[in-house]
C-alpha cells in the first residue's frame, strides 16, 4: 500500500527569506521608498519561531506598510500550518479532530481557523472538479497496518523531525494522482509532498491513536 507523505520541514528562526524590497507603494504606486524599521514577530509553526518583518515608508504619500517574509502574514500561525489544517478538514476530518491532531503535534490552532481555511480549499476543489473534471478525494480515518491491499493510498503527516501522524486512507490506487492533487491545493512551497512505500511506515514512529487493528 503506497503512502503520500505531507512533510513540513523545520525552518530556522529569523532565517526565513523575505519577499525582497517592494518595488512600489501599494497605496500610490510610487517607487520612492525608505525602510522604516523592523520588528521580530512570533509565529507558530512546526516549532515556535520568530520572523523579521520590515516596514517601509512611501516618500510621496507618507503611508507606511509592512513587508512579510515568505509564508508569513498577519496571523500568529504560518501560512503552511493553516493550509495543511484546512486540507485535513476539507478531506473529511471534523474541526475537533483537526484541532486535536494538531494539538498533539504541538500546534494550537482554533476551530475557526480550520473551518475558514478548509472552506477556501473546498471551493478550490469544487472549481477543479467542475472545470477540469478532477476527482475530489476524501479521507477514511481507519488505517489497518499490513492487513489489506485494497485500502488505497495512506496519507501521512510529518511536522519537523519527530512529529508524525497517519491521517487515514484515500480510495485511489495511484499515489501519483493523489500527490499531484494535494500539490495543486497546497500553494506554500515550504510543504513537501512525497510518495513512499508502506514499509516506510513503522507504526512505532507514528501516533497510535489513528491506527486501527484487524477485526477479531
């Protein structure tokens, strides 16, 4: 049984690259800008981290504005954390399940955030299904290790070096199709999606609460 592994690698504090110096003022379009200080923002990701944010001032209209580093915005959570949480909900997990799963992995995320991000992804899924005929997948939370070859593709989540979780299975035999579909929904380049063999899933390295045992 193949595995599609969604991986969020660790990111060093403050070393997240910025989006570069802005080319023009978002208010008036002027290109005459001056750096107007910087702050360090706490961001909840795989590990709590800090990002440097730069503020610029437009010398024409006097507006100031902030430039966020890649994967960061006004939220206290990184964009990739929110996207993956929304994906889990859009695949069929409840908000409560997603919140508990992420809490177990060390990330406290609200039901509202999960619901909002999930709805955005569902709209994207529906658009892909309507315009491109791309099948929309859902997840089965029951995973039976080494019992059946007919359960489709296992979906696993890895956050950092030690936080791993099996989310469930998707009813599709071709893991490349599932991989491409997930990649089309996750826009953050700091999320890796890979195809592995089931042998790579050692149950001892994953959370056991989502593993099912064979029926008696």
